[in-house]
C-alpha cells in the first residue's frame, strides 16, 4: 500500500501526518519549537529547529505506522507562508534566523516605499499592499544587515525561500530549489499576471533574482 505524508510546518510547532490510500490518517506526530523575540516587534525562528522538528515528526509518524519510507508516494507541505529564510547554496547553513511573518522590523522601509510612490506599481504587479507582513522587505533586511550577504547573493552563493522552499531543498539533499505560486504570491516579489518573479520589484528592493526558487505547479 502507498501512503501520503503531510507536513504542517506552523508558527509554533511542526506536525506530520501519514494518510493511507483511502486518505485515512494512520499516524501523526507533533513537536513545538522555540520562538525568539530579539526586540519589540521582532519575531524569529532558528531555521534548524524548523528542519529538525520536520525530520523528527516524519520519522515518528513512519515508525508509528510501521511502514517503510519507500511506501510514501508523495509528500504535501503546508507552512507559515511569509516567513523568510536565506541559506548557503553549498552547505545549507542559514545565514540568519528566519524572520517570521509577524515581524514588523521593516515598517520604516515599507513607509519609505509608499512615500516614494512605489506602492501602486507593487500592488499592480503582486496584488499585495506594501507591508512588513510580506517577505520582500524581510529579505532585503537580511541582505542589508548580514555582513557580506548581498555580495554572496549576487555571486549566486545564497538562496532565498519561504519555509516550503527551505524544507524541499533539505528533503531533496539540495537538489531542488522550488516553491509554488501560492507561496510565491505572498512574497511581494511575484508578478501574479505574468506568473513569474517581478524583475521590476526585485530591482527596486535590490534583490538578486538568482536567489529565488523556481516556481512550479
């Protein structure tokens, strides 16, 4: 019998659930992980915690069900959407804690974009308001504040992703750097009309496009 493994990587915990061929849940596991609040309005996660709790809960569910990993036909991922992770293309090491969707540290940056008359262009392309909630300005913050990050990103040595991309990259041993349109559309970097990353918005935020994951169905 084949099974489907669902990974739910949430804001405070990670869950994994195994479903059989009739889509009946047969095993599940859940683990919480720490929240980090460096300053008022700032919220971070250690990306390693997101990955290790994913691995641990997947293994526990598989062991509970008494199946082999080879019996898993597909994996589905649901995740905290706008959270930003940047990691080294070769080693997989994150260069900074994940900046969580709730984080408000880029409020001034967003205000400057609005005051500069850029919001209408961004909204027209992405369908989103200019707000710290979304991923684009969080990514810019990491590139602006981590020593050497922008140069490394320009050289193709760093990858960006929301949590789904980070998990996919690790689950495939670094072979696949991908996301889907529903996650990409929450970054404030994705042109919802053209179905691809917006070069105009990326240039405005000074984000090297080679960092971005492939957008797949």
